[in-house]
C-alpha cells in the first residue's frame, strides 16, 4: 500500500480535565497517538491535543466518528467550554517534522526519562534514559494509564516484594512501543517477555529494544497471553477493561505463587468490576491507585 500523499493535523482544544479522556478517544477511534500540549502553551486554561490522520477515503468517516465521541463526552460536562476543532493539511515530506517539535524528554517516574531519538538528555546519577521514536505512535509514556503502570513498578521495586525476585520473569501484555518492558529492565528485571498481537507494534518494540541495547533482557514476540508459557513473577497489562476481563483466567494461570499483576487502562469507575472478576479467580486486590479518572489496580496471587 502506498503511503498517503498528505496528512491532516487535527487539533482539538478542550478543558484540561477532559484531555486524558479525549486522548483515549482519539486512539480508540483512529489508532493514532496524540500529543497533548501543556495548558500553559497557547490559550490559558485549555489543553490542545494534536493528532495526524492520513488524508484518504476514510478520513471524513473517521473524523465524524471522532467528533461524535468527543461531543458525547462533553454532554456529561456541560460546565466546560465546548470543544473546538482545527484542521490543517500537511504534506508527507513535512508531517514527521511536525510530530517531532512537540516531543521533548519526559520524566515518567523519579529516575526514568523517556527521550525521543532526535533529542539529547544528560542523565544525573541514578537516572536511566529510555530512547523511543514517538513517530511510530504506539505510546511513549505520556498517557496517564502508562504513567500509573510505571509508578506502580517503581513503588514495587522499592518494596519488600523486590527482594523476593519480583522482577525475575516479567510479562508485558500488549507491549505497544515496549515502554513498560524497557522500564522493567531499568528496574533490574532479569528476563522480560513483551507480547503484542499487532505486527507493527512488535516491530516498533523490537526496534526500541535494540536502540536501548536491552536484547539480553527483553524478548519481543507476536503473541497473545494464551500462547505463552508461564509462570511470571510480574505481569504488566495496560489494556482496556474488556480485554482485562476476558483475559482474567489466563493471567491468573500465568502468575507465579505470590506473583504480582499490574493492570491499567481502566477508569476509576470500572475498577470495582475488575477487582471482583480477579477475586473470583483467587487473585485478590493488593493496591488501588486512582489519579484523575484513571485507575491502576495491583493484584497479588494467593498461591
């Protein structure tokens, strides 16, 4: 398939409290990542999200679906200003450069910095730098659900579980860019298996593993949880609620005795259903972390 001759930059201006939800909507409806500008950039008191969609025969249909989802979201928050849309055509030779200007080194937890391949960052003592190419649009640690997983790993690495070989064998389900697998390696994981059912994601993650020279620790495979062999001391699953519910028995079976399951990608209002589902699988709740509307739910296998 030939690449599109041009792209459309879709700029959505919303209240900052809706930016995370709108970012998720953009990804769900288009399969493309988005860039969220800090409220201090541009008009005060608003957030701007930018996504780049190919100008092809499906563009109008995709845009209409996107606008309807955002409109439906806004109807639940009438006190916020109405979302505002701006479109700009960008020709193929320029679109990648437009992405680059919005990505800067990002501290995703206290000692890990995600740095785009074209930027430089000099780490201080104890800091680790993960190199990623945001142009591959599979997630760079900027979304809150990813950051919650990273913070959960950081907390676990400092807790009593770390001494019990928590990071001895890690499974990253739906790895995308490989960000969680790479972070696990930074937390001294001995072995990491990163899996995804999207060949493009697997290709991107493999490239990032090579870029960060972690081939001895991380293996990336085109696979689903049902096709891999456990047990794992730590499982990372930043997925949708429906995926987590359907995978609950499989994830339970892959956990080593007293193993930890870190889940994210769910809203705080959905956490209760996930907790009840895993409890029926004899994987009780360990910790619930809530931030804005998102939840990170940590479970520990009984035996």
